[in-house]
C-alpha cells in the first residue's frame, strides 16, 4: 500500500469528511431563534502537512441572517470556493444508492469585534470570517454581529478554544441569496487550506444547540496513506454506540481520480485508505471529537479527542482578603521582632510551653 | 507597649478591610454567578421582609435573564416577547460578561423559581429556587 515517496512524507495523509443531513456545524442562531441551516456537508483532506477543508451549507429557506461556526485545527492560509462534486463523489463511493443532495450556501456579512479577525472573504452569498480567540471572544463576536448563540455555546466554545482558538464563522443572508436566485437546497462549497501537524475532526460541535435527546447523525470520511488509528475507536454496526465503522478499505483508483479532477483537489495522493465513520448518537452523548493519528504510531491523542484536558488547571487565585491578612501579619511581625531584639533577654516574654 | 499602638491600629484596619472584602457585597446581598448557562447557587433561602440585593454575575459570552416569580409569572414569560428586562426588579437582563444588580423585598414566605427565559435556556437547566422563610 505504501509507496516510497509517500513514506517520506511525515504526515502524508488525507482526511475526508462529509456530513449527513443532520450535521449542522455549530449553529449561530438568528435573531428569531430559528436555526435555518439544517444541513452541512464537510470535506477535509490532509496531505503533506496541509489540511484541505471543504464545507458546504444547505440553504433551507427562511429570511434574515443566520450562519454557523466551525472550529478549525489551524489558521487557514486561503479560503476559496470549493469544487462542485467532491462531496457528492465521496457519498456515492460508500453509499451509491441513497444519493444525497448537497448544499450550496450563502452567508451574511458579519463584522468582527471582540475576537481577532484573521481573514475575511465572500463567496457567493456567504461571508466567511476566520477568527482567533477564546470562547468568550468568539461568543462576543457572534453577539455583536447579531447572532444569538444557544445556551450550550459557552462550554462548547471553551472546549475547542483550549485546543485551537481558531474558528470559522460563516454568515448567510437569506434575503441576499434569494436576490441572487439561490433556491432552497442550493449550497456553496468553501475550500480552506490549513497548514497543521494535527488534524482532528470536530464532532462535539455538531450537537451545539440541540436538546440532549436529539440525535446527531453524520458521515465522516477519512482518506489516509494507511489504515488510520482513531480515538474513539469506531466499532462495527451493532458493536459500537455512537461511532460506527461503516467502510474501511483501500480507496479505489476511480474515486481518487474523480476527486483529483475537481477544482483545488490536485493534492489527492495516488493511493490511500478510505474510512467512513458514521456518527449516530444523541447530543448528550456526543462529548468528544475524533482524534486521528496519521503518523503510523497508532496513538491518537486523548487531548484531541477531548478526553483529556489541554494543560494543567491554573492554580486558584487567593482572595484579596487573604493578601491583606498576610500583609498585616508582616507589618505586625517585623516591628515586633525588632522590638524583641532590642530588649534584654530577661524581659522577653516566655513562649508558650516554655 | 506604647510603641505597639500604631501597629495594632494598622492591623485592626487591615483586618477590617480584609473582612469587608471577603464578605462583599454585604449581609443582605447575594451573589448569583452564571457560568456555562447555569445559576450558582441554584438554591437560596432569604428572610421575609428584608431588602435583598441580588448581584448577578454573567461569566458567559452570551446574554442571560434572571426572572423570579411564581408559576403564573413564569408561564407568562415563557411565551413573552420582551427583548430585554430591567424596569421591574424581578425581571433582569444580564448582558454577556457583565454584572447586574436588583433589590427585592419578599413580604410573604414562599418558594419562587428564578429562570432564564431566553429560548432554550430553561430547558438547558437555567433554573433556580429561592425560598422565603417566615
């Protein structure tokens, strides 16, 4: 399976992700409280230290401005319109019967404020903003740009920001899309190029804004040089709850050729291993991400999967009152000791127990 | 011993300052922290007939509400359309990462819930219970 030129690439793997209908990549909720983006389809490819991330959001109707937010493993160097058939081709490869319509989106403009804006671009009716910041900063940015985050957002944003404080906010203006002639179900694929040593697939974000019992369904496609090591480890149908290993075999030449022929997909390697993991669990159970080891060491990161905290907890800060008491103790002790030192030994008071 | 008096006075002042800091905002004030869309504490007891100042600290980057009342009060607010609150002491909007205060005197004993009625927040668990003791 491995070719010499491929083995020389330290992280030569490709990671492909597509999302099933219920995959909404982290809802920014519009002013009316409705989540209008019902479906997000995402593709990411990792090869030679660069992740190629393609995502597409389906316009499900409605008016006004709304959008979504997606955590990223690094800072994109480029954000352009994605190819037209990459996502469809992947779905057909593993699910040729149930053909799923893909999406084309449009997003609404949203200016940045609290979080640092690293990149802004417009693709069709979509306004894409790459943000760097902690959960609070990104949350404030969303608020200041007219979006209301769901109540679980503070915890979920912190969950991601601790590991990678890079987020993609995609804003969609339904009215503008309608003026452009976009129909319900249309989508706009967006291709991000992200240099990173550390690809991982955000899964927990898929449950953002959902009730605990609500089911999250997604298809995750991985394309790696060899069979990947994953955490959590997906099991076969009937053997695993939440993550199901649906496909795991060498990618066909036809698939790789088709993917390579799409816009911006020339980086697809000549040989690869195709894995499809089905996410089928409740939002309450989806508290993790999918960590992938593409190095061949077989040790996916527990931190990347969200099972271990990123770094030690900061030490608790003593209260101001404690500082004042310590200061008082010093003020008392210093003159007292000085006075005691100045007295003759016979006049010193005995210590307790002396 | 005369030389120690200024030191003892300074110590007394510092201890008083430290105590005031530790007990802030005062005997009839209660601080409720909002973190990850939850109230802390979620259970409170207060005496009746005493003005209580509630200090509402929102540590989240999203807006929240603190509305306290009986069942009928909350049922009305579940379908309410108020964008924000602030004119009524029992209805407070706490903007993201900000602190709000309100003072309420409960004249009769009873049990009241405090809830955030922004969409999805009550279902997420933003509910607390305050008991007014007789």
